[in-house]
C-alpha cells in the first residue's frame, strides 16, 4: 500500500485527540471569501479539495489501511463531524528529506474547549513554540480561528503566520508576506468546487512510475480529476489534461487514453472493462477530457495514492 496513504490514515486518526478540545474560546471566526487553496504553499505539485461527505465516504478505506493505528475510527470522527471542507497541498521534499510533505487547511466549526490544557494532558502531544506536535506521526497542528485549522507533516511556522495575516490583517501582521495568486487555473475553478477534486502540476513527473507518463519532456502541463454525486456510493468522474498547445492536445490524446487504461488495470482491475467502456472522450482546444465513468471513494483515494 502506498506509504502516503498510510501516513494520511495515521495523521487523520491523530486529529481526533486534538479535535475533542479544539481551540480556545477566545478565538475569532475568519472571513470565508478568500479561497482556501491560496493559503497553502505555492510550491506544491498537487492540491486536493475534499468536502465533508467525501471525507466520510473515505473513512472505511483509510481505517482499513491504518491497520494497527489504534482508535482510528473514534479519533477521526470528531474531525469529520466538524469539518466542511479539507484542502491539501502536496509539496516536494526538503533538502535531506526522503519524502515530500502534506499541508492541509481545514474549514468548519471548531468551538473552544481549552485546547492548551487538553493537549498538555495528552502525552502524545507536545507544545513547540506556537504549534502542537503529535509525536508518533509526527503531525503539526495549530488553530487559526474558530473556522480554520492548519496541519501538516512538517513545522507550520511561516505558513501559519502567513495564513493568520491573510485572514486577520492588522498592523502587527502588515509585514507578513501574503499569497495573492490562486494555484488552480481559472478554467478549472468550477471543477475544483466538486465534492472531490485533485489538481496535479506536471503529471509526467509527479505520478508514480508504472503509469505511461514517464517522459519528462511531454508537453502536458497539468491535469485535474474530480468526482460529483455520489449516486449509489459511486461518483461521476471527470478527468482533464492540459497541454501546451492545441496541436499537442491532438497529438498526445492517445496517451491520455493510455493513462486511463493503465490506471484502470493497475488500481481497479475488476472494474477496468466497465470504466473503459463508459469513458467518453473529448478534445477542446488544448484540453483532452474524459467523463462518463464512475468510481467509489476508495477507488478515488487509490488514484491519489499514485502521487510521489
């Protein structure tokens, strides 16, 4: 099983302990007009958006791969109950690190129960500066306000300051650099607002070997995968590939078909024939897209596991 998925399962389980006592009652709420993805690291090679219904649909999948991660189901439920949307950034490895990192911003309803005291009494958590660290994972957690949590698998220091300055500008935070550019292209903003969406920059470099996208010189700029619904536990899928020109899209459209073929047989072998039969392809300018097939939440999570 992909290590990134196992780590995600462990981190989600760890959240429960903190969310039973999330944040101080004195914290204020934040404005919701600023796009959450703009608050995440701009150097990420992929971004994901998951709404509350999709998060709950994936719970059995992550619980099954967490195996001996004690108390996973009980731990993650408080998080899911309070979270409306989770935004995740996948960033490259820092110098000397063997793997990349996950940073996430959760939006929801996190009323105060005295986080400082509750986490201080839990030996699994340790206070380091302004953030809390779940030592077994590690998971870094800080509360921005009653609507916003920030978490990650690396220290949050500068990112936390930036998010706070963006959501709550003041004279004190005036010198803090703030994000001004949305990493999701304008052409895919409506797709991004789906119950599940995954945007990947340079897919040829950032999807695992074994997929037919190994040529780093391929003029494939990005791709997005989204799911809407669900109906009978299955999401209506949409996948779109962005090339550098109309000509490239036309020339390399067979490779897009090959990618879906490879993913179907690699990840969902028992459903592969149905997926490929249902797939409806379209070329529009420099975009190649496919729709018409359905996947359940576990299937979608497995695809996300292909990220390096």
